[in-house]
């Protein structure tokens, strides 16, 4: 895992110190090594391309893995962040075609693959990655990002510069990007607690979409998609390529048990030890079980609270005993977690209401000597683990029935719902009903209702230009709904969860919160072959009442302890509700009741949110989101 940065100039040299400054701002992502390179892209040196890299050494720990790396045969350059799990297979294939290698790194394999197969090689990479290749002969910069968006990559384009980096903050700190909030990115944050790509919180900075290659040539940008889960998602249950029950459980080509096993084992490729974050839930326990069944004794790490009310150590210990892992408990107190919050806020590349838990467990794991860890992220999205897989289809049916009612009937019902209470859930449902009653064509899909943070009326109170931003947000979200109309309800929610919530909150937070400590997190459940296989399976196989994740459990090839399977689903939570009313109240209250909040947020709206929280009418996540936003703006703008 690494940090990457690059700049391509037009009619001017690279500003002095730009690359060195980028190395400093990305040092936390790659504490083991760093490097820079400058390429003259015009005969007179007036135009240049510069690259910076910070390295977390995981594969080929020798100096031969140093970046930026140049292909001696072509003059091409690469800066790469990520891991290619099938690089040894690709290397053998490339060697058979006459290629020779100087290192044992996956970085050199990407360069050789591009030299041999061109940009079509990107579709052959299995892993998590974000990289840039400077094609010397074509004078073209290529940016590529992995299919699921596990690794981040951002860019900024102006008349004189094209910049890219692993983090938004690195681009800001060049001094070449205006420090200005993107109003639509901000509105997205208010709507969902994170900024939805391709927008970012900073105006002019965009995210490279997952599964895409962006090209820069002669100052012009073009984009090409090389992979999308929708291509697989559109395979209906009656499609001849879709697996039937027999093939799912042992037939050739679609054996989900084998695909699961291969997904996990492929993620163990490393020249340093690989651990597993074990919470004692189904997802992390499944990883340990699959490794154990393959003869691998994993090292497992669990965060254990000293306070009994937060301590779930009994579950992780039970899994560790059952599968014989080398188990380690990372002991923390509630006070440790509270003390870590200012550091976690400083680590946020973009504001988010989540991620503090990942920051905490990553810090403890790195102190214990862990450099690479597997997590169960992605399992809930692929194997229908969230309550949204039950709630969204139900709301879809209710919304369809409600929309068919005459408008004279819909409006009184919406008014009745609005008067029925002040809870967050009631407010969201009543406002959704109000939108259906007045203009059902403009109402967002129920999925976005379930995942929303502030309902429309509160967004309007917080942000003055909300009507325009609301329209822009709807335009951004609508294509994903239109693309899923032919999917069954479970697979539709699966795609939406992975496309929006997972990518823009869970994966992004996991990246910058773990990399703040120089820790690489790997996500086997987002292996490309596994994602493709899961989207081909009918939703009824994934979600059954009273049976948690039946498809996953049926295809593990080994049984998990009954206590683990049937324990109530509980994420790793911190007591923010209590903290905001006690230890953190003075600082949060001062931030939300003063007039020095983020410029685009109405101070009166922020005060109203705080008052509702104190009155017990809204959850802690809403005032917390505004506090995080203000702190991020103070630190970065």
C-alpha cells in the first residue's frame, strides 16, 4: 500500500517543491520508502510530468520495488498504490512471451503487462489498485482504478496543470487547487454523511470512478469504463450463463465454495505476515474458517474493551479456539477511544460520520506489529446482511401502492404522517410520503431514504441553496436506479449498497483511517470473481427470513459455531450518544451554537439540530456530522 501523486504541466515547469511537499503529505501512507521523478514532455523542457511515491513495503521488500518505477524498454513510468493478487500468474504469462524482470514486485508486472498488452491489461488485474502510467511514446497519462473502488484516486484539471493523488488533502496542499467547498459535494454530505463520488468536498477535485481508465493527452481528458458489476447484474436467473442450484454447489465454473476459498487465499499474497481482524461476527469468522479449512493458521486480532458493556471478547475467543488461530487481543478502554478522537478527525481525508472505530483498531493493530490485515467488509453488501435488504423492498412496495392512490387521498395521508411524531424515522417517512404526494416522479428511491442522514426539510434549513443542490443530487443518483430496474429486489439493494454506501463511506473511511497508521487492509469479499458470481445468483438465495446470510454459510465448506451464526448483528460501535451529552458536550456545543461554522451551513440550522439532539428528538449522528464538517473545514480550508 502506498501514496501516489503526479502533476502534468502545460507551458510551464513544475512549481518548485511540489513533489517534495507531496511526499511529506503522503508519508503516513508509505513510511518505508519514498521517491520522485520528473520527465520533460517537450523538447525545450517547458512542459513536464512529475511523480511522487511513498511506499509501504508488502511485496518485494528490496530496493528493486522502489517507485516511481521506469520501464527501461519503453521509457514508461508508473506510480502504483495497491496490491495485484494474481501478479505471479501474470508474470509467468509475460515471461512466456519473452519479458524479463529485474524485481519480484507486482509494480513491475503492471509495467510489463502494459508494454505487452496495452491498456487492455488493466482488465486482467485482480486486486485493489490505483495507479498512473506515463506512456512516453504516446505522451499520454493514464489513471486506472480497481473495479470496486477499494483504493482512492483523485484528480484536478486547470488550464496549466493536471494533478492526481491518493488523497484530496494532498491536492489541496499543493497550493494549485482553490480551497473552496463544492456546494453539491457538501449537500451530498448532508444527505448521506459522506460525499458521493465522483464529487468530493472540494470544488474542482473529482474521483476517478471505479473500473475506469482516465486518459490525459494534449490537455484533453477522456474516460473509459473497463469493468462494471452491472454487466453481470443484468444476467437474469433464466440466462444460460447464470448458475443453477446444482452448479452453485459443485458444478464447474460456478462453484461458489471454490470461489470463496480462492478469494480469501489469493489475498494472502505478501512478503510480510498477514493477520485477520476478528470481531466474532459471521463475516470475520468466515475468513478465519476458510483459511483454517485450507490449512492456513491465521493470526487473528480483536479489539477488546475493558468496560464490560462494550466487551464482546467471548465471541472472538470462541472462533479463535474453534479454528486454532494465533489469537491476540488488543485491549483498550473507553477513555482510550475518546482520547483518540482528535487524531481521528485529523486523519480524515474528507469529512465523514463514520471511521473512528477503524482508526482505533488500526492504531492498536499497528502497535502490535501488524502491517497487513484482512477484514470482512463487503460481505453484508454481497450476502444481504443489512436490514436494508428487508426494509427497502418493503418500502418499494408501499411506495408503489401509495403512488397509485389519487392525489386527493395521498396528501391527507402524508399530512397525517407528518403530524405523527418527531423521531428521525417518522420525519424521513413523512417527508418521503409528502414528495410522493406532490410530485412522485421527483421522489428519490426508497433506498436513499433508508441511507439518508438529514431529511430534505433539515437539509434546506442547513443549506440555503438546497433546491438546486437537491436537483443535482437526484440527477447524480438516478442512473444507478435506472440501471437496476431489471434486477430482483435483493440484488438491486446489493448493487446500491456496494455502489453508494460501501464505496463512499466504508471503503473510503477504511482506506484513510488505516493508512494513517501505515496499515494495509484487504477485503477478500470484494474479490472480482466473487462479486461477479454473487451478482449472478438470484436474491432469494441470499436473503431468507430468520436465516442470516444463508448463501455464505452454505458455501463456506465448514460450519461456524452456532453462537456466532445466531448472535444479534452488532457492528463495532462507540458510545457517541453518551460522549456528546457528557465529555464532548462543551466542544461540540460551542462549535454548533457559534456563528463560525462552515460558511455554507446556516448557523441557525446547526443550532436547531443541536437543540433537537439535547431534547432526545434526533440521533447523535446528526450533530456529530456537523461538528466533523466544521473541524475538517478548519483544518483544510
